[in-house]
C-alpha cells in the first residue's frame, strides 16, 4: 500500500482533474489518464487499489465536476484522509462510494513511511501506532457508501421495489 | 423565532422545524444540468433502463459550456441531450445560444424566492441573489435526482455579512466580493450559508447580487443569499411572476460569525493566480503586462457589466498586442446591450464577440491561453489550468478593471483612466 502525501491546503478540482478534459473524459479509465495531472504527474502511473491519500484543508474545492471523486474511486483509493474537505467534493465522494476521513489529528500525526488503515464503520483511522476517531456517516449516507455509490444504492432500492 | 434563512427554507421543505447540522431530505423545486447532461443521461439510463424521470417539470437543461460544439464529441453530447428531453417531455430545455445556465434560469423565471434549486454546477449558488436556496451537486447526484426527485441536505450554520455605505467611482460588486473572499479564504465558508444583510443591500442591483452570490462557492459556501426586497420585486414583476415564497432570517437569528463591510472603503482589487483568495489592490500590480482580457461569464457577462466596460472604452482602441474577448451571459443580455449601442462600442474598440455561453471560462475553446500568457478575466476562477494551459496565469477583476487594462495592455486601476 502506498500513502500519497500532499500536505498542502486547497487542492482544487482543476489540480485533481483539469477542466479542459471535462467534456472529453467521463469514464473511469479515461479519467485515470489525467488524474492529478497538474499536481503529481506520477500519480496515475503509480496508484494501486488500496492506496491512501493524506492531505490538508479544503481538499477538492472548486468545480462540481465529479471526475476527481469518480477517478479516485476508479483508481481504487481506499480513503482520502484530510484536515477538511470542500463540500461539493464531500457530497460527490459519497455519491461515488469514495471513503473520506476528516481527521486533522491523523494528518498531523502522519510522517513519511507510517502504515495507515481505516475502519469506516467504527469511525477509526490508524496511523503508525496511533488510532484516531472520526465522525462516522449517518444512516442512509453510510448505506450509499456501502452500496458502492448513489446510483448503485438507487438500483438496489429499485430492485427491491421500494420506490 | 431565531431562525436563519437556511433553517426557514429547509424547514418549510421538510414540514418541521430544523436545527443546524441536521440532515434533512428534500424534493428540490428545480434540478439544473448543462452540457454535462449527456454524461448524466448515461448514468440515468444504466441505472433505470427505459425509465422515466420522476418530475419532468422540475428539470431544466441549458446547453452553454461548449457552444456551439467545438468537437464532434461535444456535438454528439448535445444531440443526445436533445433526444432525451424530447423523449422525457422536459420542456425547460434551452439550446445552444440562449446563454449561460445561471443567467438563463432566472431570466426564464425558474428561480423563485424561497425555492430550493440544486444544479450539477458549482456556481448554482448564483440564485441566492433571488432569495433562493441554491447549491451545487455532482453529475451522479443529478442522475439520482432525475430518478427519485429527492436528496439530502445538511442544514448549514450561517455567516452574516453586513453591508453599509455605497461604492466609490470605478469600484463595483466584483471588487466587494473579491475583497470578502480574500478575507474569508477559499475554504473559510465551507459547508456554511452566507447571508448578505445591512442597509447597503437595498442599493445593490440584481446584477450586483448575482455577481456576489455567484462567487459564494469561491469561499466554500453552500449558499450565498440575499433578502427579497423592492429590486427583487421589480425583477419578478417584469417577468409577470408574483412573489409568494420569499423568506428571510429573523432579527434575532443566531449567526456563527458576523463580518462588516463599508462599501465606500472598497477599492479595485485583483485575485492573483492561482487562487481566488489571493486578493490584492489593483494598485499593487500596476504595470503587469497582459495578453488577453476576457469580459463575460455568469459572474460578469450582463448588460450592466458590458456597459461599465463600454463606458471606459468608448471612443478608444485597446492596446496593440492585447486581445479583448467579450462573451455576453445570454441572448437577452446581448440584445439589450446591442439596442443600447454597447456592442458596437465594444467591437469598435477592438473586442472579439463570442456567442452567449461560457466561452473560454473553462478552457475548452474560444480563447484558450498559450503557455506563459497572462489573462485578466471577469470570471470567478483563476485556478492553474482553468483556461486550458497550466503554465498560463489568470487574474480576476471587475469589468471596469478589465476595460481599463485592455486600454493600456497592463493591469490598470480603472480610476486612473480618463473617461
Ligand atoms: S461561465 Fe464559467 S463559471 Fe459560469 S457556468 Fe460557465 S464555465 Fe461555469
């Protein structure tokens, strides 16, 4: 597992996925090619399922484009751990089934080489030898995440004939 | 009592009193999407094959982002949207050339005071200018809303911005909102509602309010809202729509924080690359040479903005070596400006007119930058790569500063150029 550490604040949606591709790339594999292109050109070549991103405040600010959250989910990112997230990105991540962890303490404690793991149901993130609690998602939103995203969640509900 | 605007609108939509931090489920009055509808249609169709949208009358689609199509892929997307709106009976569809979605929605009377509008575009917060609770969502959520008609919202805490005084000459609403964003920071209002209050609100034109609400997201805000007042009344009278749902916070509403601005203290400012909260007085940047000026977008592409620029450019020619690109926010605004002779004045001064739409704002076409170039833009974002080239620089400013800078070829304080 690799931990991608981008300690800066305000990493915006253009850095995560440049606006010029918004109308040419919409599927996971297309997005992957340009994911984080202007922030870390090595990212898309290195990322593996199960990897984690650790970052600063206001991650994902800017556009409502969903390629960043969809792309990170497609890349298999296990969780993004940040001091805080921008709100549309936060919503979008839930909709894509991407786990976000808001934990300034965990970000603070992290140093290069630490092992990191996350338990969303327990609301617990482990960095090196320390555990930090984070507020778990409320009811229906945790279900959306567990179902793998909003549309998967809706499909299931439609499948069960509840709607 | 003691309720904020956000609590009242969300409370009414859920039929009970709500408190801050609570998650509520609502059925929004409108769901807006634009060129990205093509991608949303794919999601919709793969989730509910052959299905119908839940509320066709609550869906609005505006083609504005890459119009007319720049590539055959864009064209295919547009065609897919036209077919879908026909099949689904979506009547609020506005094809290429009507304008930028955030201008078109209120123009068409689709944004009402006290209503809830969600849009798969981050600048959906613009409708706060009309006393709506309006905010951005992603494409997936828009597809979900087409299917179910409902979603969740967290009741936000509110930041109160009290406005007093009046603008000095050469200063406008863009300078004020950039100044506020510089103070609050690009994430300072994250998850929060912003309310504009105070005696100066009454003096702000609807176009000023739209410029300000539009940029709420640039400080992270969920919504940025104005009260409904005489000017709001006029706006809707012109559309022949009675205002029935307007609401506003109680006098004793509890705010997380109150900030005060005297408009007469505001000076022309610029947001430097590559962050919107990187705000400095124009005076600090004097003399920086620019290659392109872009006047337009959902932030500053209205009649009032084009007129402010024309007032400075009238009878002059822009500096050689500078390109002035002008994109009216909508067909209506284009026509109004044309009838007043403003378009002819801009073109005579050297402007290149674009069709109503987003133009080069998102870096897809119609004026993208070369590596190393500098653009002074009236848009709302100066992120690295936003106008198509990561090694280009975008400076954000008012229409007045844009016009003054086009005249000299350098970043210029509009108060310094003789009319
Ligand atoms: S003009 Fe720019 S900011 Fe406004 S909707 Fe279009 S792309 Fe977005």
